[in-house]
């Protein structure tokens, strides 16, 4: 039985981390579905939900106002969700007809977005985080695919601004997003990306549906496009820059919240897991948003079974030793956090991998016990100035 369980775990792990990416790459060549693109400037409404973002919101609004996009075609709606710092005051300091400021009671991000939509008048809705800084031409790049009537949503490219004080998790996170960017390219070429990131994405106004509480809003909103029978594509040139996490602890807590909300979001959109209706996208969604987030269990099973079998053959002993070395590297990445050695890929990638899977384990437990995350408290790096500098150079 231990041998069967060992190879079952191996199969799940290899499919998730190697087989699925390989399948996505092959589909990008064998099942290519190009979409048209054009230099269009439809009316857009940029919607930003903010809670206690006094260190970021000023830079964010200035960034939006300075983008390369016709002023007459652009609106910016900033919804302050019960902020108790100077966020609302900073927003009110801007005197620009494009800006709509909403000072809302505390209700959570979903409530702020739903309230903000009522004030949006653009044909295209642009969603972004308060600490995400757009490249100067990113808005134009984001709307170009809407020249194709089959495109209902566009996912932009989240990037991290460079930081000399990066931690081990940050180095691993950068590697992950480089890989994720390539996956989005492959998926978009063959049909749809799995979902968008909250830093920068857009959908047609007609496709927006109320955001449920307790889910990842970017997932819920962007996948509505696919539910409606439209395409969700990737625009690599539409870049948004974010500062690195303030610490590994902050990053870990953020991932637990995001994954908890993400698992609930998949449950809300479970109709998308029906391959008879949504074809390969259902396999893509299950592989990316369900299976990958449950990899902690096959990984634990692999370690346990290989340890049990290690005395029966050199192969299982080697498998156990390799796993122990990998986890030792992750531990070293944690111990050496903040040092140059800790940021090296042989340590930062195992550390980030283990941190994410531990976050998945906690998020799964919270989801099974019915815990929801409705309110959020942002814990940012000092400011978005580094992101703004990176964006202006893009």
C-alpha cells in the first residue's frame, strides 16, 4: 500500500508542477486562438478600493492622472472603505474632474467595489490595488484587446519593483511571477487565462456582476467574463508595479487570506469546473486553483511513504534524502532571511515553495471550518515610491 500511495503522490506532484505547464505550452502551439487588437481609446473607469492607504493613495492617484490616455475618456473612482487614517483627506486634496471620491462606512473590499461600480460610467472597468503603479502606457495596452468583440476581459502583468532590502520570500515570489507570466502567455494564446490579478485588469462594464463577500474579488470578477461566454486574455505590456512585502510574516499572512478567499471563490464559481460546458478551461482551473493549492497533502504523503519505504531499497532512501535536503534548504532560506545568501534561488525558491504550501494548508483548514475573510488591513512596505520610479522607467 505504501508503494501505491508513494507513486500516487508522485503522479499528482509531477502533473501539477510539470505536466500541466507542459500541456499549457503544447496547447499554445497546437490550439492557437489569436485575438485581434487595436489602438482604441474607449471610455474607461478606474476603480480603486482603499482602506487605510495613506502611504500609497497619493502616489496612486497621481499615477492614474498622469497616464498616457485621453483625459476626456477616463474616470477614476476611489472608494475609501471606512479608513481611519488620512486616506480620505488625501483623496480630497486632488482637484480633478476625472476623480470621484467615495467615503464609505467600513464594509470590506467587496462592498466598496460594489458601491463604487454605481459611480462608474466607462464602457470598460479597470480594477487596481491602491499600491499598484501603472506603467505610463499600461492603460492603452490594457484596452487594446477590447477591439476584438469576443474579448470580455484583459489581465495585466503584475511586477515587483526592485528593492535592496528584499527578503527570502520576495526573491521566491519574483521567480513565481516570472513563471506565472509565461503561463498566462501560453494560456492566452490558446483561449483564456485562468484569472486576473488584482493589481491590474479590465472587463467590459456590461459583464460586471456583484462581487460576493469573502472571495478573492479579482478571481470572482474576471472569471465572470468566461461564465458569460467571452474570452479573458493576457496583455503583457500592461504592467503594474508593486513594492515588496514588508516582511516574510506579512507576506505569509497575506497569502493565507488570499488563498482562503480564493478557495471560497472557486466554490462560488464551481460551474466553471464542468468540462462539458467549459472545455479545457475547466481542467485549467482545477489544475491551477484547486490542485496546486492542495499540493501540501501529496507532498506530505510523499515524505511519509518514502520514509517508510527507505529501508527497502536505495531508490526510496534517495527519494527521502532528496526531500530532506530540499526542506533543509527552505529552512536555511528562512534562517538567512534578509541576507544576500538567503535571496539566492537555491534557498529562496524552496523557502517560498514551503511557505506557500503551509499557507495553503492553513487556508484549507479555515475554508473547511467555514471561516471567511471579509475585512482586510493592508500592511504595506513604506510607500509606493519605488513602484512609481519603476513604472516611469517602463
